[in-house]
C-alpha cells in the first residue's frame, strides 16, 4: 500500500510493477505538487523482499554506487532516513550553504540592500527543491527503488527498515554503507538551546543574529564566518589550533585569515571553550580566561560518521568514529 497524509489522502493497493503508473496518474490529477512529491517518496513502501544490492544512504556516495550498480543490470534499492533523496549534501550541507553564499554575494552588490538571513534561507530552499527533483529523476530513470526509513543491519544480508512506524525487512546479496556523516557535537554543549546551532541546524535560524561566535575555523566554520560578516553580523571565531583551515598551506591559511579580519571577523586562536552559559545571550568562557557574549553560537568542530544506529556490532564490524 502507498498512503499519503495531508490536505488530501489516499491508500492505493499497488505492486512495484504499477507504482510508476499510479504516480503518473496522480501527477495529472488535482493533487498539489507537495503531495505528489510525498507520494513519489512513499513509493518506498512497495518494498521487495530481495535485492541484488542495497545501498544505505542517498548522498553523493550512495547515489553513485546505486547508479553504477543499476547500469550494470543489478536490482538495486536505496534506503535513506530522509523522506527525500540527496542526503546531507543536498539538504543540510554543500547545496544549501553554497546557495546561501551565492544569494548573499548577489545582495552584497545591491545598494541599500538589507537582507534577512531567514529570507535568504527561503531563497536557498528553491535550489534544494530543484536538486531533489533532478536527483529523483536519476533513480526513476534507472529503476532504482528508494525506501524512506531508518536502516539497521540484522545480519550481513538482512536489513530492517523502520518506516511510518512499521518495521520491514529486506535482503540483499551485497549491502553498501554510504550513511555519510553528521556534525560533531561536544558533549558539554547544550544544543537544545535555540541560540546554539551546528552546521546542520544553522540553516534553521529564522533571522539574522546581531552577533555570533563560531567555534572551529575549519572550512565550514570559515565559510559561515564570511557569510555572516557579509550580512553585517559581528563575528568571533574560536580555534584550538594556531592557524585556520587545517590541512591548507600555511600561506593560504594566513592570507585567508587576513582577508577575513579585514572584513571584521575577530579570531581567538590556540584557545578552546571551558564552559558555556546560556541566557538571553550565549557566553563562552575560554581557557585563556577570555569570555565572549553573543546572540548565537555555531559549533563547527568537525564531523562524525553516521554509523551508530546501523547495528554494525551485530555483524562484527568495529568503528573508529
């Protein structure tokens, strides 16, 4: 069964063979586009019992693996916890951040422009929608089934998928893990506070903060520091090391830092957080004895593999992240 809830609701008894026809029929009906998109996503309810290859994750790695396998004649399924394909890259990482940066750069050249962060995010959402539509077409054209749900390995060839509150099982000759990564969250930082965000949740800010502290001067932290500075936000960056964007040549790092400082970004190098106080503002206390009080804090301390919920221990796989 495919079921959709929302403004209009239906339940259609269909088989995988007729899933495309059912969706095509609804495309030409009076369903609103968002409901049709949701129904497309719900096609994963039509889950076969066996696949040649199952891929967990629909980001760039999972998509590439699935397309290669499908073009090689394999029966392929892709399982992803998100209701839409694309993974973190499309929904929370590369695509939205680059779309946001582009929107800020365009507005920066307009005289008298006073852009609001929330409005810029809404502009970026249009780019995300286009990317989802593009990537969904890849799966449809190559007959790769997309299953929305949280995947857990029961054994080396069996996957349990929790979707819509129900647990399903499917088997595959080969299973490819492409679950991607998530922002690392230091255990002593309270992310339930709406003023403290990571590189995923920073996209949910509703308005432009007057000031922000960014903890971590890697690629992501510096990118957002530049964007907020371009919006006129007072930006502080705290970095444990004595140079920014680790892994880059020292000359590049120094040049970038100088350019960012000329844009108003203030750096606290070779320093780290000892504790955080939350109230109307967020106050960070550093090992050097310095305290920084700002409207918001973005923690950008690297990323961790999303392997914790896959059940790898059941098949004897040890993780390092």
